[in-house]
């Protein structure tokens, strides 16, 4: 296999989406066919390979179209689940940080309690004049 | 037009590949060339698409592949049609003929109406 062959296959691999096992099986078949072709015409570059075998984008689209709808749905569901999980973790973390920032002091009747050493000092805020 | 041709190719590629393999064992590049040659350059199947079709047909047990040494170093993967593939080909050919007949009937019907 030439460098052009490896580069082409790498580009195709980057574009493919779906089940790992199916991608692996297709790439195995494709790389055998590309290698066979390069044995006959070793001077083919990446562009010539894309012309003969199809551009990586074309192949990725076709690969998606030939997948079972069940697999496609599953792949999308997994993406959805991961996305929801990440959003949930970020939201929970933000809520935790907000609580820590805004409710860092204990209070009694609206007055802050500060602990200095073993003593407990209560600061009384001046009453608002109406 | 190109999109319509792509869809038509996708729908018929499996049948045509099985049809060629019924006549003789072939390797991928040979199949692409033979389709191109027999159609007078009209039916050009991408080799990457053919790899996909061959992989699916092999998984389904319609064809089987074997690697042969050509010359000293070169290898080729030849594909052979299996009994299940022959059954599938017969079914696809029947569906194709029926569809072609139906489409032609629609066109002829419209011609008769306008005459």
C-alpha cells in the first residue's frame, strides 16, 4: 500500500459514522480493494483514488444510507443520551457553585453569623430608615 | 438527473453484480470495468460503493470471496455467487422486469391517450 492509499483510507475513516464493527468491516474490504488497485496502478494519488473509489464524503453518505435504520436510530440515541448527561452534569455543577457563592454565610433573622476562632459574633445590620 | 441516476444505480447494482458473478467469478475492479464496458460507459459504479455492496452480499451469504495470488506478489479477491445469491438474483430480475413493464405501460398509456 502506498502513502496515498493510507491517506485516502484515513480520510474515509474520519468521515464514516455508525457502529464501530460495521465501520471496521467496511474499511477492511475497502482497504483490500484499494491495495489491489494500487498493485495494478501504483502511481495513483489521493485525488485519483477519490475519483475511482468515491470521495470520502460520498462514501460516508452511502455508508449511512445502507445502515439498518435500527442501527442509525441507536447511534443517534446514544449521542442524545451522552449530550443530555453532559448538560445535566454541567447544570448540577453550576447550581452547586451558585449555592456555595451566594449562601456561604449562615444567618439569623437576616443577620450574618461569622465564626472567628471559637467565638460566634453576630453582626447586626443597621435598620433601614423609612 | 445525476441524483436520479444515482438512485437507479443503487437499486440495480446488487442485481447486476450478481448477474455478472453468475456468469463467472470476478474481482472488484473487473466488475466495475465490466459494468462500464457492457453499458457503453453509461453505468459507472464507484469502486468504494462496490466494496460496500460486496461486503453486504458476503455478510448475507449471497456471495463468497477468496484471495488468489496473481504473479509473484499481487493478490486478488475473487467473488463467487452462492445458491442463495442465485435465488436472490432470480427474485431481483423478476421484480426488475415487472417494474420495467409497469413503467413502460404507464408511458404507453399516456401516449395512447394523447394520440
